[in-house]
């Protein structure tokens, strides 16, 4: 029931994903059973293609995340995390209340040992045809410098193991290239990052560099990242509305990426966009499979052990 166009967009997206996953994989749909059955029949799909788990309660997009998780244990998000925690599903994805997805992750599968706070990211299409990763994009609006440092670790691992980028360059989004520029947060984060052995830090970049080939991973606080994300979405919609279409502009379409893994938790958790249509849902499911098969959480655990060893040297 997550997302503005649920349940039909969710179930239609799951149906599309069936053609791109192995016959040995199963898609588990969690929500009010009768609503699911009615929607499955409406799109002309055989319900036997899915596993259906009844979850009669629904967490609204505007509900307080912690309160909703506690008060609605039979909601799709709460039930999904129960299944994930007990190993009954391998990955859990939703386009529903993103705050509830974060809270549910922390309360059920927990953060990876050593991670202060998990975060989310967004894919940035570069003008030269490559891609970048911007994080955080809203999970932690006001982080501390050490949390920003961990964003660098998380983004670097994500870029390497999911998007196959060798030795990704990590930059700090700031209002100038100089180390002394920016807020106290950015200045402090820079000092932590400048001599790191945990990732390939290349210094500060400015907003005008985001789409250029300056870095594959761009680190910022969640407030700034969310503003950048929403601005890019509005620019994309404006260009399409005015009739501009080409290969690069189409790469700015959020539907192509489906969602983002919640980086730093002990399981494969994917947070989708609230306005996801069936194509975005399909890609969210495919991303869930890729994140699980890449053992992303395990790779992050291993990197943190290495980070701990580096600190002792």
C-alpha cells in the first residue's frame, strides 16, 4: 500500500518485474489481502505468481514514523520487517512512508555495528554519460561530522559493489573548493576526510560540479541532499513538459532507478519514491535483488572492520 498510486501501481510493477527475475525468485506482496487480490485480478495477473502476506493496517505517508510502527504492528511495513528479521524474505522494499522504513530498519534488523546512522542516496547522471551517487538525501538533515565521514565510506562501497566503479572518487559538497570554506559542519567533515585511508577523497566540490565528472560519490547533509534531489526532479519535469527529450534528459527520470538502499543496516532494505509508478516499482524490485545478491551489508561490515584497523595503526 506504499506510494501515491498504490496498490495498482505497486502490483503492476511487481507483475512487470516477473519477466526480469529468475523463475526461482519469488516476489512477496504484503498488504490487505483482499485489496491485493482485487488489484491482481484487475490487471489480469495470476495471483499464484506471488506470495501474498496479509497486513490489514496501513501506515499513511504523513504519519509519525516511530508512533506508526509501534501502533500499527499489522501494517505492511511492520509485517515486512518482521519477515526480514526472521529470514522469511531476503530483501524488503517499499515506496511508503520513508521515515517508517528507517525506523523499522533500526528497530528490527538494526544498524551495522559501528554505523552511527543509516542514510539514503540518489543516482546523479553525469554529463559525460557516467553516473554519480549523492548521499544523504533526507534521512539525516543535521548530521555530525563523523556521520558525514561514514557517508563517504557507505557511498564508496555502494558505488563499487553495485555500480562496479573501481576506486570511486569521494567529494564533499560545499560552497567552495577551499578547505576553509563552508559551514562548520563541512569544515569539520573535511578535516576528518582529508587524510583518510577508507576511501578516495578528492576534496570539496561546488553545486555546479554535481553533474560534471569530478567525483562518483558526493557527500552532503540530508537537508542539502534533499533540496538537490527535489530541484533535479523539478528541472526534469520542466524539461519534459516543454518537450525536451534526449538520452541524457531521460537518464534524469527517477523511474529508471526505482529506489535507494538504506545504507548501513543489517539487511537489504530499499526505499522507493512516494510518487513511484509501475516502472519505478519494477526497478525497485530489481534493485532489491541486486543489493541482496551483492551482499552489500556484508561488504559494509567488512569495510568498517578495515576502518577500525586503520584507526589503530
